C-alpha cells in the first residue's frame, strides 16, 4: 500500500470515528426553571401584590371610600380592563396605594401579567 492510500484510509477512518462518537456534553441540560415560559399569573404573583398593597381599602367589603373590591381574579382583571388600574398604580401624582407608589418591580409584574394575557394559574 502506498503512502497516499494509507493517508486516505486514515483520514476516512478518523472522519467516521469522529462523527459517530457520542458526546455527552451535547445533551441538553435539564431546565432548572420549572416555569420556562416565565409567565406571570394571578395566583402565583398578582394575588399577593393585591393582598399586600390594595385590599386594606379594596377588600370585601371595601373601606375608606374605595370604589371596588380587588380580592378576586375577576375583580382585578376587570379593574385593569375597565377602571384604569394600571394607570393608577403608575400615577406618581395620585398614587395607588394612597401611601405612595408600590415598587417598580411590583408594578412591572402587574403590567407583565396583563401582557401575558391575564393568566390565572
């Protein structure tokens, strides 16, 4: 066998072995995030924000002249769609809650919930 054929056979063999070997590092890692979509939900995020910042006045029954309750998914969704809740929680001149604006992170979660389609669970 001449040297040219030997190099050809070795090259082909190397190519075959390199393509057929399995590489475990190419396997995808399990997703550490159990919620890969990252969607904000009422039960997972928004309900606690409403409980912590809103229901002292917007409870059931309402107090301090609050015009509506914000204790259920349907009530909060309706307040966003029909009563300007997003604008009100972002209004620095007339903030809700009345003690001052809630954190930007909480306001962003409420907005993301709306953007994600008002997911309940």
